[in-house]
C-alpha cells in the first residue's frame, strides 16, 4: 500500500511537485523579463563589439545566478530521480580530470554553447563517457547547468541522452553523459568528407521517428511537461545502429499548465530552427518545438542546413526555400537529398515532406501535436525502402512522376468543372 499524508497526496505525487518546483525555480528569475532576441545565427564573422557585449551579458547573468547554486543542493536532485532509476552521481573535479587525461587534445570531441566536450573513461563505473565542461565566459551558465541536471534527473526515456553525473566543485561545472559513439546527426548530414557515404533513406526515417518519440516524452509523458526549446541536428546524438537521443537541455522550460497557453520568456535558440511566432513575441509553446522538429525533418529529407550563409540569399533559409516547393507536388523530387542518389520510395518522400510542411506552418495552431507526428513517422519508418521493390529514382523517372502528378491535377480540375456545369 502507498503511504498518504494529511494532504491526501501520495509520496510519489509530493516528490513530483517538489521537482517541478525546483525546475521552475531554476528559471524563475527569467520569467518576468521582457522578451529579447538572443538567437545564435551562423555568421562568417562577428564584430568585437558584438562579441564583447554578449560576454558582458553572460557574465552579468552568471553573477546574478551564483546564489542559485548555493540555494539548491544538487545532491538532493538525485533523490528526485530515484523512482525513475535516473539518480545522477556526484564526481570530484580530480576524478573527471583523470577520466579525460587532464583534458588531452586527443580526448576533445567538440564545443557548443555550454562549453567543451571530451571523451573519457570513468574508473568508478568502468565506462566510456562524454564530459562537458562549462565555459565560464560562455553564453550559458549556472542556470542552464542546474536546469540540465534537474531535468535529466527527472527524465528516463530511450530517446533522451542519459546523465550519469555532474561536478559542482568550487567554480567548476561539469556534466557526465553516456558516450554516443556515432556523434551528432549534424556530422552525418552536413559537410561530409569527399568519400564518406551519407545516411540512407531508412536510417533517416528511423532517426526522425526516434527523435519525435523523445520529444513526445517531454511534451506529453513527463511530469511536469517540458518544452525543449533547442531542437536541432547538433543536439540529436546517435548511438549504435544510429539510435537517436536528444541532448542538451539547458534551455528547457516547464510548459504552460491550466488556463495558460504559453510561457513568456527571453527568446533563445538557434537561427533557422526558432519558430517565427516565438521569435517575434517571446511566447513559448509546445508548438515552438514542433516547428523546430519540422526543420530537422527537412534537413533529413533534403540534406540542406537550416541556415546556410554560403548559398544564394534566396536559398539560405531552408524553410523559406522549401515553402514554394511545398505548393507543387511535381517539384517534390527536387527536395530529395542528391546524396540519396534516387534511392528512396516516392510515396515515402511525399509523406515525409507533407509532415515537414505541417510542422513548419507559420501559424502555430496549424501545426500538429507531437503524438500525431510520432504516429505518422513510425509508419514511415516501418515502410522500408527496398531497391528490389522500389526502383531507383532516375531523372527520367522523376520527370515521369511529375507528368503523372500534373495529369492527375488536370483530371481533378476537369472533373470539378464538369460537376459545376451539371
């Protein structure tokens, strides 16, 4: 039997409320701020003044948030994850420094908004791990550190990266994750070395379906529900067999509840992925994540970047480039990644593009909920491309498909005209 207190709430419900309050508290100091634009836009260069201004703002934010680390005992977070089996361990800085060989260059994996990421080996648990070290001069700080630890201590899903532990010793902030051997989705889609083969169609749909399932867990199954706010290809990590997991939850926010339709907050994210309604108003909703997911799905289908400053101005923004093509099914084949070499099912391509088009609708109310996206993508992922059944789409066959599509449109129009005349 469960134990109930005077309030009539179970211990589990009480714990859930406690951790919801903690997650809210770690973001509360931002709630009342007016929305300001803070998107990360890839640029060939950035002026010294702009860079200094961002660093000053980050330093200011960091100083304001230092008390949060004192008020919140991170060791207590572990208690909130015990019921999920996600108890995060605490590590000393010396222990993690030894795990990555004193930050050796050959252990370096990459760098993001949080800081540098290293590959290491933990003697305590005898496992390969990825260790992120907070850049004290970076754009993310203690606030994001607390949110990430708190959220991943609450969450437990096969499509979310697992947090093994953390270090909050003196001024050091480090996060320890399971190691994802295949790296990020971005590394498998963009700027591939000359002889490296791109992802095939089946793998792309598998990744899309898995990422959608991770997002569904955040939106509809986690208590409290979470808005990810930073969904992009570089934050989707791949394990063995290209199993996808969402990572980097420092920007996550508790979603609106009750009669609230949105959360008002400072605009954060990456240019090209951020929903236009959120960027303009600072009103964050679950549909903001749906837009970002649609951009990722478009990247998987087209092989193009969300924003590519190297391309012609009209083609730099992926969604802006795709919108006119969405209106003409005869041009759908033009959106398929050339590296697929025509090896994809035509119907599967059309269906995947239809899902992406719905997700990136300008009006958030027109975008689907994530459960519907998961259902559609699970079906697509189950429909495997087989060269023996689905012929390779040559330029000739693509033109034939376009002609058939045009004929069908003419036929439909004629039928409609006949019906009106009758």
